[in-house]
């Protein structure tokens, strides 16, 4: 069975010859910069090619998650209004401010009904590794949202063709050695947090529900064209962020105020049969049952403490009971990056014992590999998973 067939078997709810075993490698900075410090961190294609190459070298099932170069304008994934385009009634003026390792793009967006402002920041936390965020959100109140809804430019006309070309190029490179995924735009709550302050968003559904509903609907509507184009480009799986709400809001709040919008988007994402993988890298135990109602095909990553709260992966799998595929594994920081090889082997064996029985499981470090991760630890993880994952 090829790696691609192995993944697709699991997606279809069938039992493969062994548990798919893969790696999560961010396609800029972090671990890939450790391997290839001389590659321009903005040469995304070269970095993504190296990610495929490294996974093949390790002998695992390739899973490439495209983000950079695909999500352009980057605002649809990391925040802010679309300041990449000028349009009638959407006049953008941006100044660049340098403050040590931080570069701020401060934009003023003039429209017939008012001016929006935002700061978009890029912080080089180490050479070649960047953090991105909209640090001053464009929506401060409902009037700002009304302006955004009326005037923000939509998807560039050439975006679908560029996306298809990129996806198909990597599909030909990966071949039968694995699958290609995309960081498809976030779920509505995550997307709303890219436009409006987190601190206020966490209570907005209680303090001003009509405004909250309008914000959530627009946060979804503004990404649908991009999502449709990514799906039509032929990805094997959509990776969708759902971590901002997390489990700390509690099941009752999540089910009442967040689930309806997330489910509507998940239905759209999966309407043509392409599975979605819902990513919550924080607290998750409160939401195991809620994700059954969400209707998503895959959920990740069920992080163990201290990264998350999934201390007993076997117990979580029993609770999931086949309602969705679990993509999980071992701590990429405290075990793979900082542990000894024997620690890696023991943790991998334990995770495999918990996830393997009955299928519906994909093995992967619970988040992307960090800079400074020993390659020999990664090899120990892959080899142990391959040895113990056979059905």
C-alpha cells in the first residue's frame, strides 16, 4: 500500500495496512530553517520542496501543509483587512515601521464612509523564523465592520489559477508518497479574531449578540471564495484553524455561540467530499463531544500536558468512538526536541498503543517541529511508529 493510499483509506473510514506516520513541519522558519539556513525564508517553494524531501528521507508518509505562498494575501490567514489591493472606494496607504526585530505595516484605509486603521506586525524571533499578527485590528466597533463589509476587496481574479498551479505542482512532486493539504482559511471564530480584539470577542456574544452575529457571518463570508478555489485546486485535505475559542470557554458556551457558525463553514468546506481537519492545539477535552456535532472528518492534535489537556489519549479515543479521525501523537517540544531517544521511543509506543486499535488514527507530533530538534530523535519517532503501527 502506498502512503497516499494509506492516508485515503483512513479518510474513508477503512483500515489500512498500518497507521499513517507523518511529520508536521512549518513551511517557513522553525525546523526547516534549522535544516536549510541558507535558503531565503521567503522562497516558499524551495522550503516546501525540502519539507517533502526530508519526510521521504525519514521514511514516513508525506503530509505537506501549504500555507505560505498559497494564502496570499496573508490577511486571510494571519489577520487584518485586505490591504494588498486597491479598489474603487478602498484607498490604502501603508507605512513601514522598524522596531528592532519587529516590522510593522501601519495602514490607513480610506472609504466613502470612513477610515479604517490597522497594524500588521512581523517579528523575526530568530534569523529566518517569523511570527505574524494583526496587532491593531481594523474593526473597533460595528461601524467599522459595516465599512469593511461594504468596501473590502474580494479575492483577486487570478487567485484560483495560481492556487491550482501550486497545488498541482506539489501533487506531482509528492506522487504516491503522501498527500497535500492546505491551511485553508480558519473557522469563523478564528477568522473573527483576525479582525476584532480577542479580549472583546470572548464576551461579545454575551454583551452584543447582534454585532457578534454580523461579525461571525462576515468573517465566514469573506473567505468562502478562497476556500472554494483551494478545494477546486485539488488538495487532499483542508487544515482549518479552530484553536482561538479552544476548550477553555466551556462546552455550553462553545455549543451555543460558536458551533452553529463553525458547522456551517465545515459543511461548506467538505461539500465536495474533501475532508477537513479541525485544528485545536489547546484545551480540547471539553469539546470532544461537540466536535461530533461539528461534522468534521478529522480533529487534531489532542496535545498532552503541558501543551494541552489530553493526558490520556486512549480515554479520548474511546470517547470519540470513531465519530471522527484522530490525528495525534507525541509532544514535539518536551519529548522530541528536549528528550532523549529512549524518551521518544517510549512516548511513541504509548501513543501508538492508544491510537492504533480499530483504526481512525494518524500518528504525528502534536504540532510543528521546533528549531533545535535533533534529527536522530525524529528518526527514532518515525522508526518506532513504523514498527509498532502495523495492523
